[in-house]
């Protein structure tokens, strides 16, 4: 039987218990359960809290007008045309979500081997940034920097003879970051995992006068199966040849994550990110403890899909699983979370007040 609304474990077999007299009390001085006896008591000793200030909401942009298309593997998530994304930005602003993140679904005809569309100042992301900033200048806008939404092969960088070129890719990423900054983006978030890209982007931003544009580095980004639904959403799932293991990190490593984060901080990152989220909470904790930097976690598409699918099947209480998963990031030391649940979580937090 599906347990939609989880019952406290002690309720489950209550019918079976036969109470024959009261057993003698245990001689316990310390009873940790005392601090859990009522909601007010639990609130009083609660160590971590999730607030709306912790949320960054990722949104997908698609060509068109008044268009919202569903993403099969991400129930509840849609690709939005520019006019519609402004409506979601409005929803974010009303919910007090501090920041939204933009990802494009690029028309296949605009994708090429070099990801040229990434540097087009009129590309979907740049259009969306301008439209959002015009109506809601006070909401933070984060733009992902990587070539995968724009390349015909679905990789984050340029390829030659099957190899991803590092330095040549960085040169393109710098141009991509500059067109996004020119469009009004507040936070540049390189997700490509090329070496040296944070420093190169920082230098270019500064030389162009974008001294206040922040960089949130996807510093410890792992080669993960949990990105599957995202690649559906941006339309690179079918075209991607091979995998990303020559640039994204091996999921077995954590020391390496610290070295990656250290480099990105030295190169000028204002904030660092660990990605994916839940399977890498240990990395979040180590990064936070080691560097004391603003540290973010990305609860990625696959994590969202797992919770949404199980909830839609009636196998878990989706709302509670969502809140529990988001609180876990806070417990691990994250200052904030990129999550597709952002609007639902913000709505729930509002009701709880
Ligand atoms: N480089 C692009 C990028 N930026 C964010 C994600 C994944 C986000 C998600 O799964 O929700 C990816 C996919 C990838 O690296 O293949
Ligand atoms: Mg790096």
C-alpha cells in the first residue's frame, strides 16, 4: 500500500500492542525525547532553518510567444517563451525568491559545432535577461555559462578529434559571459568545468567595466547520471555523443573537489557551488568548512525527477520530501540551493509563517 501521508513510525503497529500493566520505568537521567515532545519544543531546539532567502529558481527559456512546453522527465517544469518567463520572474518576485537562473532550449537549426549562438547578444538567454530586468530590476538573474545548449554535439566545449579543447573553449566562454553581462545578468555561473575559465571571465568582466557582476563557479561539478532530465529540457540528451568525464569530476573524489574550489576562489569566484546536491552533501560540508565561502548546492534535475515521480505515484509525500531534502542542504552547510522546487517551497514557507 502506498503511504502518501507518512504516519509516525510508532503509530504503525499500535493495534497489535497489548498493554498488560505498566512496566517499571527505566532508570534514565537523560531522555533526548523530552526536547521533541511538542512542536513548540522542537522549534525551540531546531538547529537549521530553510528560508525563502536560500532559494535560486532555475527556469528554461524557449523560442516563441505565449509558449509553455512540458518537460516529460520533469513533471511540473516547463520551458517558457520570453514573455512567459517574465511572468515566472514576477511569481518569483512576489514569493520573495531572491534569484532566478536561466537555461535555454536552443532551436536545433541554431546549434552548431562551435556553439556560436552562445555568443549572440540576441540569443534567448540575453533576450530573457533584458525582458526580466526591464520589469523586475530587483530580482537577481543568474546565467549559466557553458556551450552545451548551443553545440550540435551536446558538449560544454569545443571538440577536435574527439577531445574537448580547454583553452580554446575558455576563449568562447569569455565572450558568452560578456554578452550575458551586457544584457544585464547579475551572476555569471560557469558550469563547463574547463580549467582557468573563472580567472579568464573575471579579467574580461573587469576590463569591460562589469566590476559588480558576480561569479558563482560550478566549482565541484561531477559527471553525473542525475543530469538526464535537464538534458531533455535543453534538448541535448539525444545529440550528446559520449560522456563528460574528461572535464566533469569523478564521483569517487572529494579531495579533488577541494582543489577545484580553491582554484576557483583564487581566480576570483565570489560564490562556489557543488553539483549535484543530495548525493554530494559530504562535499558541501567539506567545502563550507574548508573555505568559509558562500557555498551553494544544485539540487539537479534527476533529484527533482525522483521526488516528483515518487510523489506522483503516491509512494512518498512529495511536499514533505521536498522540504526535507532542502533542509538537508542547510544542515550540510550550504548557504543556498538551486532547485526546481523553489516556487513550491517558497509557497509552503509562506503558509508556515
Ligand atoms: N553544463 C550545463 C549544465 N548546467 C546545469 C546542468 C545540469 C542541471 C540539472 O541537471 O538540473 C548542466 C548539464 C550538464 O552538465 O550536462
Ligand atoms: Mg576547475
